[in-house]
């Protein structure tokens, strides 16, 4: 199982690395989480340099892809070569999630047609200009596509991916590990409240009490 986190120059560290940390709580031999970049290394909005662990071509073949955000997302969507690579993303065979301005990338790829999205406040007008309704909530998913708004919303994207691929108890365990001491039950409850309504119906890990 390969989960790729798309990360570009100017990336927001919280968006990519919180998801990376939570997703890596799954300790299975076939579970791989990668920072996927268009170049050998990328530099964050605060000067942190990351070495790529996977290419965009590898990400296109991953089981799940999270599209990270950053200060240069509009440059990404303006790049014909980058967008050509990203056209290979396919929600028919992959879970696709977008964090904050990553929603703009999904919108420009035509993957949010008739699907509302969550994003950050700065990116909101750009996503709306792309013809996508923006929700005032931290997380939303429909089918195999999910979006999160606000840096700390990345915990919901990561939990959604884990719940879809490994079950809700695995997501609960991952959140328990990273949540602050003394607030673990509160964090788990909040995660379940945000994520569970968007898990497929008819599966054994859906809690019907949390459905809207």
C-alpha cells in the first residue's frame, strides 16, 4: 500500500508533515508513505528542505495521494508540464485528498466538478473562481475524493485515508498516539465526528450514530 503526499516548493510544513507522521503510525510491511515531489528536493515556505522520496510518476500509481499546499500553488497550476503529470491522478483507482490550496490543484484538474470542497481562507476565492463551492468546515469527502481546510485539518485527511484503507480502529489508534495527553478522547471524538460520516456505507467500521 503506497500513500504519496504531493509536496512542492513553497510547501506548508504542517500540511505535509502532520499527515506524514499520522499515516506512518500504521506499522505494516506493505505500508509505505512517501513525500512525492517534482524535483529531487523542495524547500518549504519557511526554508525547510526535504528530499523527495518518490516522483510524481510514482505518485500517479499510488493507492492514495494527498495533495499538499503551499505558497506556490498558483504557480503549480500554471505549469503545463506539472499539470500534465498530475492529470494521471484517477479517483476511480485511487483515494485522492487535498489540503488547503491543494484543493485548487484538484479543481484545475477537473476532479471537483459538482463536488464542494474545503480549503483555507486565502485559497477560498481562487477555488471559487475555478467553479467549486467552498464549505465552511474542516473536512469533506465524497466517494474517493476528500478535502481539508486549515493546516490542522491534515489530521482528518490522514485519518480518512487510514480509515478507508485499514479501518476506523486503525485511525482511532493513530489519533490516540498523536493527540495531546489529557485530551486524547476529545481528539478521537472530534476525528470520528468529522471523518465517519464520509466513510462508505455498509462497511463494518461505519458508526451509524455519527452519520448526519
